[in-house]
């Protein structure tokens, strides 16, 4: 085991007892991360697109790694439908009254041609950005409420080359490509992470985002003709970052803190994205962040 890994998991109040929510847990990076977190979790809540019967092999493998006195839950939701994200949040709240770590990992590649969801959003932007923001907003009062909590938003180094199109978030008036849509959605997610870190409802809550590595998955190969590391490499990075503390607002390039795209760190852009996002999600100002206030 890497020495940093050992330090990362040896926190006395969460070792082998954390309630962890991991989205996009059935394929690629998420599947490997589910296995990597199994031994650490007291209650592991996995989300996927597939029916439970179709991922029985994964669930069995995860369960066999977990200790006998721990819990495993599996919940299905399709992020192309925001109503299903709302349902997922309700199901998670029914399954637990606290969350120690929320890992927003679910994502999709940009499709070959611009595609709009039933709600009217560019589908990559909805799946990779709006859906995790919606889920986080519906669960945030359970995260770090009276104890340490952590939100890890899985982004991508591609966000560094993107431009945040605040007046055209759905890419209706700009040239479209699959990689552009993906990078744009991930830049929005990093920007939101920076905003939420500045407006966290409790000092016990840390919000970070990360690039897990260039990983050989179907998502990568759908957009880029490059090789990549195994999903287990990303899972180890994710496990490491998920177990950090006192790094609120950080962006990680794999395991290393790094500057994000300068647009993500711009407070005016953060606030503008926040406003248009919650208008798009029809979330009232009072519900945006529980006990919302800016903390030093």
C-alpha cells in the first residue's frame, strides 16, 4: 500500500464506518471505485443506470469484500431524466440519515451530434453537471451535519481547455463536438465545486473536485483515440482524495492539488453559473444550500 493511502484512511472516526454514496458505480472508474471502497464503508450506497439483476455480479463482488456487519444498497437512476435524479435523492434519504462521503462520479461522453434532453438541456451538460448538482442539493443537509462530511466531484483535465459559456450553456449557438460538450460540462462542475466550497453550510464539510487520470474506459474511447491507465488506477486516486481532510475548495490532478481553470476560480462566474443553474433546476433560493452562508 502507498504510504499516503495508509494515512488517508486511518481517521479514527470514519475508518470502516463511513456512509458513502457513489454514483456511476457500475462501469469503468465507478465500478473499480466501488470495489476499492468496499472494505472502508460501513454503508455503501451505489448508483447505476442498470437494473439490479444486471449488475448482480458486481454487487456480489462488493458484498464479499465488505465486513459482515456493513450494508450495501443499490439504486438505479437515469441521469438523462431529472425526475429520476429527484427520485434517487429520495431513495438515498430513505436508506440513510447521514452521508459521510458523496462521490459524484456518474458521467457520459458527449454524443456525436448535439442532443437535447426532454427537459431541454444539452444531454452532456445535464448528465455531467445539472444532475450531480441537483442530487447534491437534495442531499446536502445529510452531509457533514454534526460530523465531518465530504463531497468529491469527479471532473476531468479536459476542463482546463474549455470556456464556460454562461450565455449558451446548452451549446445551441456555438460549434459542437463531443469532446467540447464533455469538457464544457466538466468545467461547469469544477466551477460549481468552487462555489459550493465558498458557501458550504458547515465547516465540517469539505468540497473538492478532481481529475482521476486518463483512464481506458468506454467513455474515453468514445471521444478520444488515446490509451489510458486501468480503471483501478483512477479508483486508487479517488479513494485517496475521498479520504483527505481540511482541503476545502481544492482541485486535484490525480492525487496532487493543482490550480483549476481560472474561470472556475472567478467568483463572478461562480455566482452567475449558480444563478442560471438553479433557475434551470427550478430550485428556490431558500433551498439552494441548507443554512446557506459564506464561511471564512
